């Protein structure tokens, strides 16, 4: 079985400029507990460039949770802000940096852009309900 967390961090490093704001800067460390063993993911963001490592070093924002929950965050099953509000993860340091970084997490499975739904709903009805304007 694939590791959603490893895939997530690999994707972040490759697609950082596409996923995060160009002006974003800072460091995050994710401390993920699995059966009493803590694994670390260190993310350095500098204006779209993203580097990921397993270093255990100081960061502007440190997020601690269990690996199982992070796997769900990495696949979009759980949203980071909801997990924070439920105290399923703890944040030390810059919460605003985590809020910027949450853009990198995928949307929940099955989620669609609401604009697509509107386009589908009104497809084929171009001009319906609109009155012609007279000069």
C-alpha cells in the first residue's frame, strides 16, 4: 500500500509554486506519531520554492499529530482547520503560516468547483430569462 504522507510531501516539493502563494516564506515541521515513534517532515518555503526533508530542527510552525490522521489530511479526507478545531492536531508557532500552507492539502474526495455545477445547471439555456435590451 502506498504511503499518502510521503506522496503528499513529494508532490509539495515538485508543485510548490503551483500550490502556494508566490510570496509565501517560512518553515514548518510536522511531527507525526506512529506507535510511539515520531517521524519528522520539515518543509522550507521561500517564494514558491519548496524543500522537504526529514530534519528535526526548529521551525516557524510545528504541527504535531498522529500519522494516521496526517494520512487523511494528505488525501483530503480531513481538513487541517477542522482537525485543529477538534484538537486532533496541535500547532506551536505561526498558525498563519499553516493557514497559508493548507492550500497544499487536497480538497475532499468528490469535491467540485461550484462554478462547474452552475455551468452544468444552466447549459443550453443561454439567453433564457434575459430580456433583450433596447437602445
